[in-house]
């Protein structure tokens, strides 16, 4: 499983990229608003993220109708070769996905919550599909079970082009572990979760005892 970072924060992207584990970035309007982003700076900001990371960077088209999504998608994809256009999983989004794919533009179908949505997204030409895990948990449903169903359904078929499932709306190490075990291609993870994934109390305890024993060697 690959890790994407789910953020619009340049400092987070720069720091996490230095760890050698970030294969891409996903942004959305909420994440851009969270860092105080302004409309006029949006494309420049996406361009900066694209330079920091060696991999796909999802930038969301906010239009609802296909013509708007297609126009926005073309503008976004011109920012950098690694931009992927995030498109809503709707009828209009499917039509836009088909048109953008015909132009060689990769899309990431966002806000996917069911197997039929995922299959339709893949058939329309989506390069990435993002089933949201945490938002199911928020409404007391099993987001991981939904993700497992999507992973299985997508791997059952050949869509004639490469399709990768991104486990999205990830809130915990448990979500990451289970996404990996069920074979999700990618997990897009917030910085706060990503930095905790490497931690383990037994690692800390082991380091403490090695340091204490080395002191004995030094002082022997
Ligand atoms: C995915 O690409 C989305 O940006 C993201 O994972 C949404 O997560 P949230 O439900 O925590 O907002």
C-alpha cells in the first residue's frame, strides 16, 4: 500500500516528504480553507505542492455540472504534469471523467460511498477512486467494511486502464492497518495520523533499554 498525505499544508507536505514515504497528496476545498487559502492563490498553491512531492497531487474541481468540471479540470491539469483532478462521484462527475480521460487527464473520483459508485467511476475512466471510511464511522456505519467491498469489486474486473483505490477519510492507525490488510492500493492520511503510524511503545522501551545498557559499556 502506498501513502498519500491528505493535506493542503505546505509545511506538512515538505516535512512528510522528507520521510520518504509520501507517494502523493490529496487536497479538497475544506483542507484548503483550513490553511486560510484564498481563491486567487489556489492554482499557485497547488503548483507548490506539486513541486514538493514526486507523485500525483489531487486538486478538486468544485463545479457541479459536467461542462464546469471539464473546464476546471483542464485548467487544473495545466498547473503541473502530476496534477490529478478530483471529481465528484455523480452523473455529472462521470461524464466529466469520461471527457477528461479522453484528453489524457487523470481523475480521482471523490466522495465514493458504495460499490456501484466505484464500478461506475472505474468504467467512466477514473484513474483513482476514493471510498471514504471515516465518514461512514461518523454515522455509526462500518466504513472499513464498505472499503473492503469496494476493493474486492474493483479487483474483480479489468477496466482496460489502471484503477487504484484510495482509502480516504482515514482517521486512525486502525484504519490504515485494515486498509493495508484488505489490499487498498493507497491510503490518504492526515499528517497528524501519519506521524503517529511509526510510533510503538515497545520501540520506545527498547530504545531506552539499549541507551541504558550502552551507558554501562561506555562507563565500564
Ligand atoms: C480524500 O481525498 C479527502 O480529502 C479526505 O480523505 C476526506 O477526509 P475527511 O472525511 O476526514 O474530511
